[in-house]
C-alpha cells in the first residue's frame, strides 16, 4: 500500500510543491542575475579602454589596437571567473573546516560518563582464566565466592568515590577554571557552526538548530529562537523534510512564543515534510486527520499517512537479522511509577490486573528501597550456587536487557549477549556435555531437561541472528534440533525459520510449516505470525487473519498488528463493503498502523531520550524532556501526552515551586495540560478522563466558561469514565455530586448507587465508601426530618424501594432507559424469543466469534449424545464433576450447608447493614464485659474490707483473754478448718 496510489491528496500536495519550487527558483534566479550584473559592471568600471567611435559615420575598420582590446577583455573575464571559482572553493573549504572543527570540539564536550552506570563486577567474567580460578574451579560458588564478590564491589565503589572526590576537580582546585574552559569550548562550537553556516554549509545549519533546541550538555544554553531561524534557513536552502517537520511543530504549538500558533501553517509544513518521507511528520498528519486537529476528520487520510509511516517501520524491521530487528522497549508513564495519576489504589493504572504491569511493580519496588543492582546480585548469588532456575532467568535478563520479562521500559540494564550465552551454555551442558555437532546426551533423568531445552532455543537464536557472535546457521540449527527433542516451542519456531528461508539448508516449505504448527499449538505468538504470513502470501486472507488475531491475543508485539492493518485497510478500500463496515475496517487499520509506527523507533526514540533527560534531574534536562514529549505528543503518542500533562498538572505537579510551575496557577499552563489530558483520554486513558473532569470541576484552563457549564461537563466526563466500569474514583465523584446536588439535581438514591458501584469496582475503596455512606444516611435522615422528600430508608434496601438494579450500568440486565426487562409471558414474547443489544460488554470482537458463540450456546442447550465425536473419558469426567457439584449442594455430606448454598441466590444480604450490626454487637459485648469487670472488682474490694475488719476484731478478742488461741500458740492448729 503505497502513498502514490491514494490520489485524494496528491493534487493539492503537488500544486503546493509547484508553488514553492517556483518561488525558490525565482529567488535563486534573481540573486544570480544581480550578482552577474554587479560583476560585469565592476569589470567595466575597472577598464578605462573604450572602442574608438567613427568620426565620419562609417564603421571603422578594426585595427591592431582594437583586436588587442578584445583579447584583453576576454582574458579579464576568464580571470574573473577563475577568481570567483577560487573564492567559492575557498569558502567551501573554510566552511567544511569550521564544521569539522566544531564537531570535534563538540565530541570532546559530550564525552562524559553515561547517565546509567553499569557495575562491571555485577556480571561474572565468563572468560576468566586466571591462576586463582584454575586452582579453585568452584570459585563462584559458596561463601568464598560471595565474600570475594562483595569485596570486589566494595573496592569498585570506594575506588570510584575516592577518584571522584580526591581529584583536583573534586577538591575544588581548578574546578572553576575547568568549568570556564569547557564553557568556552561550547561557545567555540556555536561560533564555528554559525561561521560555517554563513559560508553556505547546510549541515552546519541543521546541527546548529539541533543544539539550540536540544542542548547536548549543560554547557550549552537552549535557544528556541535561534533554532527556529536555523531551521527556516535550512528549509529554504535544502527543503529538508526533518526541518520542515520541526517548523510545523513550532507553528502548531507556539513553543516559547517564537511564532504565533497557526494550525494552517503547521498543516502545510507537515504535508511538505510527510511527502518528503519524514516518518514523524507522517504520524503527525495521520493523528491530525484522525482527531480533527487543524483540519476535518478523515479516516481515509489518516489511514494513508499512518500506513506510509508503518511501511517505513516495517522495512526497517525486516532489514535486520533473521526474524527481524529487536523491538525497542516501550516507554514508561511517569504516573505509573507512583501508582497512577491518583496514586496506588485510586488510579485505574494500579488496580485490578493493571497492578501486575512492570512499571507499577517497578515503582513499588523502588519505593520499598529495592534497586536493580540488588536484584541482580540476588540472582547472581543463587546462580553461582548452582540454582538452575536462577541461572536461566539471569540469562534471559542479560539477553533481553531488562529485569522484567514484559517490555515495559523499566528495569533496563545493558544487554550482554556474551554473559547470556555463558549461562545458557552452562545449563545446556548439564544435558549435552559437548557442543554441537556432538549428539552425546546424558541418560540421567534428573537433569534439568526443561531448562536445557529452553536454553537451546536461546543459543540457537543467538547463533542464528549473530548476537554477540558471528552468525552460524549450522550451529543454530543443531541447537534448535536439540531443543526440538524435548518439544520446545521456540526451537520449533527457529527450525521453521531456517527451513523457510533456506539458511544453511535447502528451502523446504513443508518442514517449515510443520515446525511452525508445532510451536503454534503451544501458543507461541511468533510462530502463529509466521503461519499467518504464509497464508497471507498465498492470498488466504480469512485464515491469515485468524492466525494474526490469535497471535495478538497471545502477546505478539509488532508484526501481527501490521498485517492485520494491511488486511483491514484493503477491506476499507473495497467497493463491495457498505459504508458502516468500511468505516469500521478503516478504524481498525488506523489503530493498528498507529501502534506499529509508534513501536518501531530504532532511529528516533523521542520517549526514551526524554526519559534519559528527565532522569538527570536538572532544569535543562527536564526542559529538554518536556520538549521531546511535546513533539511526540503532537505525533499522537498517548504516553507522551500523559507524561507532559502529568508534569504540567497544577494539582500534583512534580515541578511545583520551580520555574516550570509558579506558585500562582497559570491559566496557559493549565490549558496546555488540559489539552494533553483530553487527547490522552481520547486514547482510552481512563485516569486522564477523570482528570479532565477534575479540570472542569475546578475551573483550570477553562476560565472563560460559566460555572454551570463547567460542572455539567465535569459530570459528563465522570460519567464516561464510570461507564467503563473500571474507575471507582469516577463513580465516587458522581456519588458525591449527586449527594450534594453539584452539577446535577440532588438525588440520594443515585448517590448511594454510585457509592455502591465504587465499592464493587474496587474493594480497596471500602473504607472511604463506608464513611461516605454513613454521611449520606445521616444527611438523608436530616433531610427527611426537616420535611424533605426523596430520602433514604434505613429499614429497606435502596433497590427494593426505588427499583434500581444492583447491576452495573450497561449490563445486560437493564434497558437503555433504566427499566428492567420484562420477560413474562404477558409481554407477548415466546420462550425462544430474545432481545439483542449491540452494546453488551462482550469483549473485543473478531471474525469467527459469532460461530463460536453459537456453538457454545448450542452445546449448553442441547445435551450431547454418546458417540458425537467426543472423548468418552472427558465426558465421564464432566459427568462426575456435575454429580459432585450436585451432591455438594444436597448430598450426604452436610444437608444444612447444602440447603444454605442452594438458597443463596434468593437471598441478598446488605453487607453494610451486616457490618454495622457486627460493630454494634461488639460494642454491646464490650460494654457488658466492662460492667462485669467493675462489679467483680467491687465485690472483691468489699470482701477484702470485711476480712480486714474481722481480723482486727479477732486480735482485739485475743488481747482481752478470748478462748481462741493466739498466733504463736501450737493449739491454734487444732482450730483450723479444712476446706
């Protein structure tokens, strides 16, 4: 699908190109004519000789003097031409010399340590052949190896600290002089680039613009105005597509007020740059046509431009090693590292299944004090002790360059294929003691065959792709064959690639398809993509689409989306489809093309560069990060939009009390943040959708709207977020607004309903929802006592009183107007009649799902018969399970418990009332225990007082000569009473 085949925007584009080309040619011609005239006039003035005129009116016969004049004139013009040529060559040489000198000085300034330092002692030196290791072959294992490793790490850190703090710069001796020297070199770089640009070097112009916009170090100062001027001159001289794309960004955003915002100029520059082949401009145009920014919405044009960008990315992907280039890790949302925009538990990004994402787990680990170094050290310690699973995981970590298996952009470490190959080989040799082509295998069944087979797959992949080693298809095939012996799916897929492409063997499509099918049956997404490509090339689109969709469900990150986009794009342009299906196919194609274009960023990874600049923590680094996020946001990146809005957020700004976020709220900054939140919300960012509602509620960035209009929009945004059934915060906000009558009429029943939905959606919201319900009941009671209508009834449930269903909005149990469906025979429906709704939450739809749903419903309604192509053993197991379930309800084990379970559907217990009842019961029991304790203490005190008075009376009687013996009298024992 090429852009030239789409004629709807070709005419206007080439007309604009013709206009610009004519303008440039006319300017160049005028300059050339004026320069030639000045040269000729200068030559005439310098010559005092003129041809003699005739005195008698007849032409004079040329004499020797006139002939010599013509000769001298010709020689002088030749000398002038040679002089101009020599001057131009000298200017070009001087420009090239200044440009090279500027680049050399710039390389000296930027030759600083990387922002992410890597501890070399974290990895085992796999090729170490020292005397110590030869004397102690098990050096890495046991407490000795751990002690030595700790000592090496301490030595490394202490040496680094000493070298950085005890140097002349660290002590401050000459630090200022060195700082001034480097700043002088930075000034030299700028001056040389400007000098080279004045002499006509266009490369110097482009480099000057890049340094002005994206300073490579803190010794350079950002100058957007100078960068814009350099880009304008570069475009006027070369028409470079990248420079035109950056000029379009200036006009689209008005960055630093260099130029006023003009969406029409931005659209024009983006069009020129996109036709010039700039992928970023193509993505920006696709997003603008898709979202209607500066132009009318057009799915067809968005599909065309996103398709062109995706084709460039796919060509880059296929230009890599067998199997394609390694997909860069996805970027990280800054909000995910702190548990979401609203924090952990309150944000959709950190609740439910989203809590298992790599970015959220990494943020929680960092908050708990963990570091990647600690994790690696733990893995190294266990791997050196001989733990096979840790060694395998460690090999995967160094192979994929990340601690987390999913490409989440966090936990990144430098890839080290050499160390990865060492661990994989160490595991594989426990089963195969010798390297291929030897097939010797140990017969010990206790060997880790599973990890060994998986390691063989990685080793084969390393040799197949030439990662850290020279490509060797023979070694790759032999390692894959070893893994296939144990049915490893990655090994099957690798052998399929070898036989499909004929790498070291004869091409054999049947063998390739056999291995792909073996891997696909084990749910390997890459193998399913390879099978889909096979059917795609053979024009079997329905079967190819089935395999591509299955690969997407199993986690295919790249190729499957591209081919699905190609198929949907072809369907959208088919004249046989109706308008509705064509629009749906176009939407799917744009979504998939956009995803492919955003993931293939091997050359221009703005998001990763922005993250690196943000990590520096300096004002300049953060400004560069925000600029790159802004450029990526204009290209439609939801992650960039989220990060830029999160940084600019007036409520929880990371830059509060800095020059990026002043103490007083800036309406311009809030408006920009609201724009980015809104665009991110349009791309299914639910937390951003709630945030847009917050901005309208608080009046941030929308100061020109009335309060009632703002509150109504806030309610609509909250309702949109609540309709996704994922945001408990949006439901709680709606409950509060209905309780207080803000933006909506006051309705205690709807408030309680939204509070209950918030608790059902997120169990972590139990405490705030319980407190809100207590306040709601108290407020409703006071409202009723003061004569108000519509209060809550504490004795009956809200559903029984108002008829509200406890189901969530949009469920199949209620109609669009909120009334319950009537399925009684009185409504005229037969038993087999049904009411169908297209908005049921049935998950993502795919071709073939209707057939699957029909079969599932048919199988549940129609009892199967013996012999209908089913497994009798499985049928017996199903029957036994059904009997157990039936007996568990009313079986001989516990009739009472079974009866309770059987009637569970008919009982709806109000959990809140039950909780309050338990709290009240505990309170009463506590009061009774307190009263009983006080009574017992009172009785014991009275008993002690009575006993004391009796003892005193006895002593008085003994002193008066009573009959009871005294304490020292032996006869006292005879009066003792045995109890």
